[in-house]
C-alpha cells in the first residue's frame, strides 16, 4: 500500500508542478508541493527509516496537510 501511495503522491507532485509551469496556477503548485511532501514521507517509510524519523515525519505530514488546507481556503475565498 505504501508503494501505491508513494507513486500516486509523486505523480500528483509532478502534475502540480507541471501545471504551475504551464498555467501559472498557484493552487496547483501548492497541491503539488504538499503531495511532494507526502511522497517524501512515503519514501522514508519504504526505506525503513520511519521509526527513527518519527518526529520529522509528523512535521512533514503536518506541513503537507496545512499546505492543502491553505490552498483550499484560498480557493474558497475567491
């Protein structure tokens, strides 16, 4: 399951950054960055480092969620 999560998060990261490059959509960039952070956390888990990096992983995931919340709040305000 973690492999699937990693691949999907990485694809969303690539799409978000690509869309920002083409359309200059800051929303796409925010979501892309957030999913890039999720991909990093999944990769750390796949590499077996999740236990030793538990606190930094929590921080990375919290930051990713906060970025998505910020992006959606920005869209909501429009």
